């Protein structure tokens, strides 16, 4: 179970399932946000924050929204914008204590081009 949160504490999250890997994606958004993601279904992740605590950033084909803390600027998670199509989401494990993810497998996802894992 991973727990993390933004720098100022306005947004926190908990992944309630155990994950086999975490993912670094090379798409233009993930690369510039500097994120490493833990993906799960929405039912397996709790995000605790007040309404409006984050700014959401939506781009490209508008399938998901990146959330960034309005106070401290940490990118915390992304959510699906079309729940009929996908209820997957992810939290940014850069906001988790490093000791919690040290032994996890890190996979590289080619979101910039082939949309496949590179291993
Ligand atoms: Zn914050």
C-alpha cells in the first residue's frame, strides 16, 4: 500500500492494492511534469483533498486530466475523463516516501510514440 501527498499537504493519496510495477512515461506531458506513475482502478485509490484543491490540465485527445496542487504545484494524480471507457487512474509516486518504492520494478512506457512498454 502506497501513501503519498503533495508538498504542502493539501492533497494526499493512498493506493489500497499492491502493485507489480510503477511506470515512467516519455510522453510530452509526463516528461515535462517529471512524474512516475502508480496505476490502478479508481476503486483502489483514495485521493483526499478539498473540492477545488487542484488545477486540472487536459490536453491532446482529452481522455484524462492531470491534477496539480493549487497551493504547492505538485502534480498529484490523473483521472479518466470518460468513465464509460476507463476507470483507470494513477498517482505520482514521486510524492511517496522513496523507501516505499525503492524495491518496486520501474517500467518505461513509450507514451510518446508506440504506446507500448519498452521492456
Ligand atoms: Zn500542495
